[in-house]
C-alpha cells in the first residue's frame, strides 16, 4: 500500500496526496521506508510562512497569491494550520470553499489542519504535510497560521521566509509584538490598506524596524496590500521571491534549513522518547502519586527521578 501511495504522490495524484496527509493526521504509523522514500524527493520547494492576527486577511492574500503563482507558471501547496480548532479530518469551512475553486487544478493543493490537543505534534504534522506536497512537485509551499502561541511559532520558524500580516488597526500590537514577531518576520504586509491609517502604520513599523536592525539581519521590507481587491499582491509575490534570492545568496537560507532540520530531529526524538516513557503503568503511578495535595511533599525533581529510575529498573 505504501508503495502505491508513494508513486501516486510522485505522480502528483491529489487523491494519493490527500490520503497520505490523512494518515499522518490520524497519527497512524507511517512506515519508515515510506517516509524515507518520500523525503528523498523533497528539498526543492520554497516554504513561506504567513502569520498575523485573526481576520487580518491571510487567507485572502494567499488566495490572490495562488493566482499570481500560477501566472508565473509555478505550482503551490497551502497548509492552513489552526491550533485552536479541534481536529477536523479535512478542510475548515472557509478553506473548503476556496479549495473548490481549484479542485480541477493539479498545480494547486490546499489543506487545513487543526490540533489533536498535541501541539508539538502539530508542527511535525505540518512539516510532514509540506514534505508530501513537495514530493508531489509543488514548488511553493505556504503555511498559514494565526500568530500567537508556541505551536504557531514552531510552524512559522520552519519556513524559509516569514511574512507577517497586519492591518491599519494593529498599531498597538506592534508594541506587544516587538520581541516576538519582529524577530521572526522577514517581510511585513499591511493589508486592508483601503482603510484609514495604513500609511501611518507602515511608517511607524519602518521606524520600529529600523531601531531594531543590526548588521546580521536584513531590515524587513514593509508592503501594503488590499487583498480583497487583489491590490499589491503581485508586488508582494515579487518582493518575497526577491528576498528569498537575497537570503539564498547571503547564506541565511542554508542556515535556516539546517536549523529547521535540527529542530525536526530534536522534536521527533523528544516525542518518541516521551511516548516510550509514558507507559500506561507509569502514567497510572504518576497520577496516583499526585492525587492529593498531601502527596506533593516530595519535590518535583525527586518525583521525576523516581519515575525515571523506574524506567531504568524496568529495562534491566
Ligand atoms: N476591507 C478589506 N477587507 C479585507 C481585505 N482583505 C481581506 N478582507 C476581509 O477580511 C476578512 C478576513 O479575511 P481572511 O482572509 O479570512 O483573514 P484571515 O487572516 O485568514 O483570518 P483567520 O484565518 O480567521 O485568522 C474577510 O471578510 C475578507 O474579505 C482588504 O484588503 N480590505
Ligand atoms: Mg485564514
């Protein structure tokens, strides 16, 4: 089965792509050969991360970008990740609608995924979905997330280029974001610039970015769009591709890909070791030993060591 699935993916058969992603989402054991075979066909696509506050227009921008990408004779895969929504087993409503527009087009594949409650796993899942799309031949892969929590941060950090979308009302957010998002953003977009205040925010943002700039990092460009009217999207696409070229020529892209690879391996090891560690017996022991407030006399460190020690003993 795995072999036919792989050849389907490599043939860009979207049914096979969909099935493979579902396997990964359901947490079904994907065989090691399946994954190794798949991985050997990746590493050619570029990965964009698009993040920003809820409703800022990320999906609208991506929709418009898809048209732009197709006009440039490239193919695209979109992974919309929503950690707050429960696992849906398929598309979220909005994406289901936009997916219909492209169902007949084998150069576009769009998928939404929610969380099983296991946020660490969500980032791995998104990456693996990216691998499948890449193996199917998609040249550009876009990850969409709402920019707040750790899970999104992990997903976005795994991109080659991070685009942060703001709206004219986001002025106050810039203060809040300084530390977090400004660190990971390569390019800012002020969307809904049909509304008042877009120019002012762009200037405020540019000033802020300038005060944060240093010689090791490019100062992120600030672009404006009105995605609902398709305005500024082609400039955004060209700007993102040009920036990517710069990152590639100054060595930053390679650095990022090495970092992404490392983070994935570290995440897999952490997940696997934790899964092995938490046998039902050990879980039971843990919850029993912490059932009442009186049972918390032992320090957390002693409790952890006792559980770990149990593992060592069990192995001997
Ligand atoms: N006025 C105006 N509205 C826009 C623009 N771009 C998008 N919208 C509208 O803003 C709303 C939210 O757009 P989405 O693209 O769904 O935003 P999002 O960031 O993907 O939202 P979440 O995924 O829910 O976080 C929709 O009603 C869009 O039609 C724009 O440039 N101007
Ligand atoms: Mg969206």
